[in-house]
C-alpha cells in the first residue's frame, strides 16, 4: 500500500513566477533542460529521469493525485533531476522557461477532450504550438504520442503549421523505437498491440 499523498501542492513555488527561475541553481547542476506536459501517473517521467540522470526534467500535471504521487516516488528514489509542478502548463510554461532554453518537450497521451465545448482545453492549439516552438532550442525536439488517430492527425497538422519540421515528411508518423521510454499508458498498448501514433518533430536550426 502506498503512503498517503503529499499534503501540499507540488512545485507551487514556480506557479506565480513572472520570469524563469535559475534552473542551474534549482537542480544544482547544468545539463539539458526538458519539459513534459501532462505527466499523468508519472511512468514516463520517472523512468526517463532514471535512465538519464544528467537531464533536468520538469513535469507538469494538473491532477493532484498524479502530480503528488510522482513527486513522492521521485523523492523516495532519491531522484535529483525531476521537478513536478501541479498546475496547468498552458498558463505557467510561457513564464518559467526562456525562449530557446528547452532541449526537448514531451507530450504523452494528452486528454482528447471529446466534447466540442471542451476542445479549447486541448494542449495543442495553434497559439500554444508557436509558444512551444519558441521555447525550444534550434534543433530541439518535440516528442508526441497518442492513441487517438484523429487527434493525432489534427495535432500533427497544427504543429507542422506552427513551424515544426517533420523529418519523415509532412503528416507522417514515426515508427515505434524500442529505445524510447514508454509511459504507464503506452506500456498497456505495447502489451495489447493497440496502435499508438508517434511524432518526433524538430525545431529548424535556422
């Protein structure tokens, strides 16, 4: 049985900031800075950070159960390279990361928001796609995965229109790479054989 959740929101100190913090000081070391939007149950973030201890990883998750559980598991494991922020990434990310500062942005199985009235809550919208492009370094990568085909097609169109380069060609999804770190959800699909739609896009160097 897991212990009770942390009593307070995690990463709360970052939410009201109007300018990027000193990430070198926050983590205590330099290295690639990566962002995950919607870390869910934390399977991808925790395993990715375990495999890549030199990466400084910031994970956003608005659901307190998942955000606090992920942070608690990271602390229990003695993980120094993960920070979880319990908030809506769309409103905080543009303020706490400087333009051209991120090496990778991860988006794993975002909520599809089926209802038309809820569509505005989707992460990948034209304006926010441009924001994410601006936060990446030239040559930086955007890694997206989803199990919903029509949402995958729509998101890929928006991202490519915003200026992301697709190395395989416009509208083409990437094949599965066994070296990738799967999320908790993706592991289920890998076991069942259900399709996952993947895009690994790049910010042009020029």
